[in-house]
């Protein structure tokens, strides 16, 4: 089977199967071998690894992964791509394709079955609208993960790695940085895809922390505080927490908690870093 990183081969297979791109699945296939090489290198894939690929498309990156890894499990939601994947991946006996929605798949069970429960590596080219639920789902489920190397919209990659004081800083930045160390591997222009997206993309690697960088007694509460602070960015932290429907703390307790950080009572949530959000959550837990 010819390698698909080459645009000519990609066009041939798409025409052969009369494949129609689905807007609702955000389908843009990679047609740049340099980018594929960078993704494999960034994920640090070796012959000992099991890789979970989310959204293999026609199998372009899957072929590269199959050459590098011990085992590849690719989860594809679009039924129309399954016959194409049968052909493009036919030569590899270390690839399993599952036709399902990744948000409904028991990934922990896959890691058990194909990798004896050892940490897996995740690689994906993710459509914009579903990036956050997939990444947060992977971190929040107790799936053993070494790293997640994903192609996402450039703006989303920027958001994952910035700190306080930037307009891109938000709930996603804090959530990602609580679970992992983000590193932007490469920026990828629209002409590396077919069809061309309207925005630039970036490959970002999220290396899972062995232990979280902050000590927080109730992570779920911390993320409620984070969401409440960023839901109304222009409001002060105090008002954000007071107006949040799923937090019921008195005005006095909120003020005390904020003052315990040694910051002005008028501070906005976007000025706090991860350690300060953890401290805030711990204060509420201890002073219920």
C-alpha cells in the first residue's frame, strides 16, 4: 500500500472510494510527511508502546504509527472510513480499528486488553469543537497515559500553555497544566491539510505529571472555582464566586478566602495562577 503522507496517494484513495468530507466530524487529512515525522518523534513512540489514535481518517498517520509502535488502536467515528482503513492498513497486523465515538469508548479497558494496563500514548488530529471534551475526558478518567500528542487549532494550543496575564489564559490552561506539562512541537499551516482548514494548527504534546504540581484536597472543587472565575471574566473573583450557581459560600467566607491569598479583594480570577486556585480550594474545604 502506498504511503498516504503524499497528496497524490491521498487524492487517489479518496476518489477511489468517492469519499465525501463530513463537516460535522471536522475532517481535514494531513498531507505533509515532515509534520507526520515530527508527531511521531514528539510522542517518543518506540517498539514497546501501545498508541491510541483518535480519528485516523484514511489512515495517514496510522501507517506511520504502525511502523513505529508495538500496537496501534485507532478509534474512528465515521463508518464511511472503515472500508478505506481496511485497505490502507491491510498490510499491518499490529493495528486494530474500532468504529465508535471516542467519548463513549472505555479506554481504560483498551489499555488493559492491549497493553496490560501500562501507560499508553495518545495521538490525534482533533477537530476544534471536540478538542476540550476529549482531552479532559482522557485526563479525568483514570486511564494510564504517558503523553498525549495532538494536532489542534493553533489558538487552542496557545491557550493550553499560557499563564495568568494573557488573554488566552482560561479554564483550559489551568486544567491542562494541572494534569500535564504542555509543549508546542510545531505550528502547521493550512496547506498541510486536505481540505485546507480556515485556521492555522499546531501540534502540542501534553506529558502527564507523575504527581500534580499543586496539592489540592478536592480537585473537583478547585475546577468549580476556576470555571466560576472565568465564566464572567470581567467581574471580580469575589463576584464570580458569589454568582456561581454550584457554589454556595457566604459573602464573608469568599472575602476571607480571597484575603488568605494575600491579594486585593478586587482581584479578577484571571490574575490567579494554579497554585493560588489550589490554595483557595483548600481554604474552602477547611472552613466549610
